[in-house]
């Protein structure tokens, strides 16, 4: 596999994002409605300010439900807490011209599985471990099985 291919060739560009002011209920809904594991958090100019993983959301949900004393309270928390409260601020980012070899090294050395891609100070895409696996798998040829 050629590890010098730019990540712009494998990154996802049709993104689902949230704003800093979106509440937990709407964030949870986006995770339920779409087959995604990461939500970039953007400002009004589509500049990246943070990221929320599905694991982050599940952790927060368990914490709230463990500490809460009723469904009314839980609903109030889900309506009042915002993305800015649970996001990872200023996540590591890459440029579209960075290589898949670089992103593979970063994934192997860290515990995260998605990196936002920034171009001209705006969110241009996201590259995930899934994107990298899909690319690597597409490069493999398998012998035909007769049967």
C-alpha cells in the first residue's frame, strides 16, 4: 500500500456537525440517526472548535443517569448541557495534503480514531480509522474461490 497518498483521497467530506450551543438531546439524536462515531463541533464560520465521540456521549449519559434522581432531572440536563461542555476542545487536526501513512502512525500511537481535516481554517473533512481500513482493504486482491 502506498502510504504517501494524501488523506484528501480517503477522508469523509459529507459531514454531520454540531454547534457549541447544541444540547445533549440533539447530539444524542444525531448519533442515533446517523452511522457515525464522531461529531465535529464548529462555530458559525465552520471553524472547528472541538469534537465529540460517541464514546464521550455514552460516558456522559451513564454519568448523568447514575447521578440523577429521576427522568425529569435527566431531561433538564439533556436540554441544558451543551456541546461545549462535553467536547474535546482544540483536537489534533490534519491538512488534506497530509498522508495516510501519517494518519496511520497517529492512530497507532494514540487512543482516538478520528482526526478532523482543516483547510483554510475551516473544517474540510474527517479521516477515521474506518476510512483507513476501507482504503487498505480495497488495495488487497483475493484469489477467486471455485465452488
